[in-house]
C-alpha cells in the first residue's frame, strides 16, 4: 500500500476503487468459513460494502478512512482464521492483511479493529479455559501477540512517523500554553466533540429524519451535518433474528457484544463514565477524536449478524418443511404482522395533520418563527417519506417469508428476494447521499474564479490567510496554494496556539463585524475602544506579514490599513451566496529574512503577551526562548534570498556586515528538521513560539534546512525487512502442509 501511494499521479479515487470490493469480500469470506451459505453471505457483504454511512465516507472524500474501513472485515477474517487454525500460512496471510491496514495510517479505525479482535481473543480464551485446555490457551495468547508484533513491523513505515509526530500535534501535544483552560486542544471535551447521541439513534430506522446531504439543514445533535447511520431495515431485523434465536452461539455473542460496546463507545461524552475507561487506560486512545467513528464496528456487526439471521430463517424453513409440519399457522401470523405494519403506516398518514398540530401546540413559540416552522414541516414530510419506505421494505420481507412458508417459492428464492430488497433499500439511501456536486476540475475552478485566477498568477512564494468563515476552506490546498487555514486532522500544537492566542482565527474580522447578539454592544463602543480595536488590527497585520501572508480572503470589507482590494466575487456557502474579497498585503515579509534584534521570553506563558504587544516589530525583532550565539546587530544592508524551496529542503543565501538571526516562518519541528550553515550543522532556535531561526555570523553564508525523519527511516527498513520474513513464513507453512499431505 505504501508503494502504491508513492506514485504521484495515482489518485486517491483509484485507490478507493481498488480497495472498495475488499469490504464485501472480507465479510463474505468471514461468514463462508463459518458454514454460511452463498446468498446470506452475499447479503452481509453487500450490507456492509454499500451501507450508507460507508458510502457517505466515500462521497465526503475521506480516502484514507474508507480504505482502512475496507480492510476491517478482511483483518477480522484472516486474524480469527489464524487463531482458530494456527498454521504458518495463516499467520503470514493475517500479518500481511493487518499490516496493510496499519499502513493506511488511519489509526482510529485500526485501533477499533484490534479492540474487536482482542474481544474475540477473550471469548476464545474463555471457551478454552472452560474446556480446561490450558496448554492451547497459552499458545493462543502467544500467537495473538506474535500476530500483533508482525503486523506492527509491516506497518512500521507509517506507524513510526505517526508516533514521532503525534506528541507535537493538537491530538497529543502539551506545552505550558495548553494549561490555559481556553486553549486546551487535547482535552476530553475536545476529543469527544463528535459524540453520538440517543437522538441520532433514530437514523438507524429513518435515515433522513434530521436532514440529508442535499442541503445545509441538519437538526441532529452532532456539531455539524452528519451521515445517517442507516444500515437497511431488513439488515437490522435479520440481525435481531440472529441475536434472539442464535444467542447461545459464541460467534453471535462476540458480534453482539462488539456491537453493544462499540455503540456505548460512540456515545463519548454522552456516556462519559464508560468512554473514560478507554480514554484514560488504552494506549493512544486519548489522541483519538470523533467517538462516533466507533460505529463502524456496529455497521460490520449488524451486516454479519444479518447474514447469520437470514441463514437461520432458511434453515428453519427447511427444517419445518422436512418435518412436514402444518405451516399455515405460522404463515397466518406473518400475514397478520404484515397487515399490522402496513395498517399502522396508513393510520399515521391519515393523522398527519393532527400530529403536526399537536407538535405545534406543544411548542407554540415555533409558530412565531417562520424559518423554524418551515424546518418543522420539512422534517415532518421527511419522517413520513422515510417511514413509508421503511414500511415498504418490511412488508416486502414479510411477503417473501410468507410465500416461502406456503412453499410458493423455494428457500433460495426467499433468500434472493431478501437480497433484492436489501439492495433496493441501500440504493435508495446511497443515491441521495451521492447526489453531491460534480467532481471539481481544478483548471475550470481556477479559470471561472477571479480570486483563484489572481492567486495562481502570482509566482512568488507566499501564503494566504482565509479569514472568518473561510478559515477552514480547503479549496486553496486543492489548487496548490499555501494557506494558514484549511482543515487538518492533527495540526501542529505550537502553530495552533500561535493562531489562537493572537486572535487571528477568532476575531480578525469579528472585531469589525460582530455577530448580531454583539451588535448593540459594538454600537456603544467609545472612541478609545475603537482605537484599541484598530491597534489590535495593526498588531495582527504585523503578524500576518511575518507569516508571509501576501493575500487575505475575507467575506467582509476590511479597513485598508496596509491592504489593497485586488478583486472580489461570491461563493456559495451553506444555503446562500456570500461575498469573497481578496486583499493584498503591501507589507508582507518574505518567507525567510534577517533580523538584528531579539527578545527573550521569560516563560512560555509570557510568549503570547509579547507577541501581541503593540511595540513588537516582527520584521526587525524575533522572540526566542534562549540566547543565541554572538552579538546580532541591526544591518540595513543585510540580504537574504531563498534559492530553492521544496517540502524537504530549503536553500538560502545570506550576506550581512554584522551578526544576524535568520528567521524562517515555517513550523518548528525538532524531530525532523536540521540546519546547516556552510555545510556545518547548527542549532535551530524556536522563533516566535512556533517557527524557526538560526544564528549567522557576519559575512556571506549558504544555509540549508533539511528534513530527515529517523522514525520514517527505521520504519521503512523494518517494514522492508518484514516482507521476506513473512514470505518465508508462508513458504515454510506451505512446505509443511505438502509434507503432511504426502
């Protein structure tokens, strides 16, 4: 997998297409090995592969997450196969599959997969202990540890750099600044922001009850629009059949327990006692965000249980027919259940107006809010649409079951009918989820947008600051423009602190254009307060200049203090068009420059105060944590030129009459970056809390910043070494099997 990623022209879409069938194949093989017949195993494979939450991950462009999810069933099949039949061939295959999932790099999905596998181990060990087979118990546990070690070795090329990087990010970073309660990024509250709730549980039955992806309306309890958790109503009912009628089987107990525990985990802060047991005790668990991601185990468990439930119904029909029992009573009960389900839907439809009035009378304030009333009626219409689809699928399932009991169709015909209903049900929801905008062509995107055209026409080295609502916009990255904003799963901790404590992300625009709730207070600002706001704006402009921000994107007009309006357009955000203004920063500093003065921070807690001081001039002074060598002095004739700038190497030429400090406004990351002055290694100083600086004596110098990760190198060679070892294990097992067969 790592080698596939190395091809620069290989799109993520291709990787998703290649891996997508693995999701269905894995669960199919998992059930077939447990003597499940063809059609029930196919139902499970399709139920997981085309589950709406899985399709929604693809539609949202989360390539690495979906690829990691596709490996989940294959990992569980291969690993449980090895634990049940401990051969060298099974060991090698399981280690390869587990290692490939780790190489994808989505640690959260991989961790949930291994937690489910560990639960399987516990159930297996319990069964062996009950049989008093202590010898095999010890061998099984050692085998599990060996498999885990082999998988980690194969995935080391991805895991080692992640382990090295994690402590420096918002998910695992800790500095003195993070003690401030307002800026705790790895706290329990931050980690559990995306927690599932019992309110959203209804989307397991009614997928679009709280809104859909066709608009910006979302009425659920998560921080933003979320995907429905619908896995198919027949899938859910068949899973219940397995849990009820096959509840004594160890496989069913394991799958049911996994689903239950994963559901509790997904609740996060809404069931904090349970979540904290893992958050405080399981390695790396406190670095994971989005507890709702644990629902992937629920989707897998429901799909697998559905196949096992369908298998039970097929077996039950066969057994009853073989015993030549009178099935008319059972068929009559099924028919009655069908009529009840359909009749209840009809009654609800007849009472639609009455129920709507009851809800409105229960909350009379909503009648005064036209928008709220519109949302309520829209939600009501969506409820009835979803409910009728659910009724239709359930009645279809009952109808096929009825005809199978009446011997009007064969058992395979019944199973095939259920399969067709599951496909139709999932297609209906998946189609709505996939009705997203057409894939964006980067070339046409730039040509049709005057702002992006302006940015792409600038060939210099610069950054863009997307202010206000545009801060998390990812379009700039899509066209290769460096931005201070955008979205990243694990930002550098110190950089995030710099952006937060200087107010760039929170009040750069807001101080001039407050929210409606603050407008009255803003209108009463005194002249002195207005002067303070302008002074703060000048301070922020200095910091943006230091950050090599040449352009600013804003949805609101800005005071043109050092700024000129270049062009403007509109962008569709949510359900409306908003202005997009492009300002050019006339005082932008180059990415690397020389200064002759420095200030020392008394402590980490004083850094934000000094950075935001009105007298701080980042173009001539740098804030350091330790005293540099020599005696830097201001030098107006000093020259600094970037000769080459690539992700892993930066070449700079400098010339000055006095000692200087070279400031580079790139993130300070000690584990990987090294600096060389005229070929000799030199210390990289932390500048302005989150960036880099190097002391330079007077004269002409060639400065090189070079990135080399020891963690990546060690992981690469360990993964490379693991490949022939696993091939050797497979060959050894193959030869042993041949000898035994002879």
